[in-house]
C-alpha cells in the first residue's frame, strides 16, 4: 500500500520542511496538485515549487497531478523540475492519447484521472498505456472536501479490470481520504491513497500515516 501525503494541505510558507516532514513520517510518495484556475476553480503552484521539493527530498517519488486545461505546455517544465509521474485527466478528450506519449517521451510515468461525474468507461481505451489510474473521490479544485460515496463502484470496476486483464498499474484514490475512507477504498481494490487534510491536519503526522497504512493493509487482506 502506498500512502501519498498531499502537499496541497501542507504549510506553503515552509514547503521544503513540510516535504521532509512527510518523508520522515513514512509517506511513500508526495502528491502534488497542480491547478490552473481553468480546468478547476483554484490555483495552486507551479514547477518552481516542485523543483524546491525535489531538491529537499531528492529520492522521494513525486506524483504530479495536472488539473489543467492545457497540460501540454506544462509537461516539460514539470519533468525538468523533478516529477516522477504526471497524471492528466480523461475529461480532456481527444488530446489524451498524445499527452500520454509526450509524458512517456519525457521519461516520466503516466497517470490518468477520472472525475466523479465522468463514467469510468471513459478510461478503458487507455488502460494498456498507463502506470496509474486515479479515481477522484471529490470534485477536484479544493482540499478538505467530503468523500463521495458513489465513487466506490468506480474503484471496484477499475480493480476488476486490472485483475481480469492482468494490468500492473496503481489504482489511486484522492479526495476526502481519512483512515476510514482509505480502508473502504482498499476493500474496493485501491492500492495508493492520497490524503491531505487528514494527514497534515493531524496532531502527529507519523502516527496518522501509520494508522492509514495499517487500516488499508487490514482492509485489503480481509477483501481477499
């Protein structure tokens, strides 16, 4: 199980030390939400922030989620800044195929995200070409939202595809993920858990990461 603290919930005034704190707390990846104010109604940060985080935690896996209307102009800057994986949205439509190949050409792994209102079947044509499938469990744009229960069947369907067709990609969830919701998603088949407010907002980040990991491992074991 992969626990990916979301830097959107970190203290931006000391982003480097927050990244280091997440690493020391046992986070496996760092999740970086990039918002352009167009694809979603919010703006977060750009390649320079990623570069600073990469310099602070040089061996940490950086999971960059591009919630952007024109990701094609951002792929190279984020790759140069240190992204290990870049996720684009299936809602972009026709450009998705070319964006997948562009990300691969830059030496990064590829993620594909699907929003709550979008049918999970939209991702099906791309399942052979990705390294990660991200099922959003809130409508993207702002941290601290409540988990949308209706997204669980999407996770189950994606897990069924992966199992039946022999895919090796990660199945990631993001949005309202606390310990209980992480366990629920693990039972549904997720293996990668993005959590922001529930981790950074806790009194003890290391304990929060450990509790989330233990809950997902136990839930996945029971689901087998």
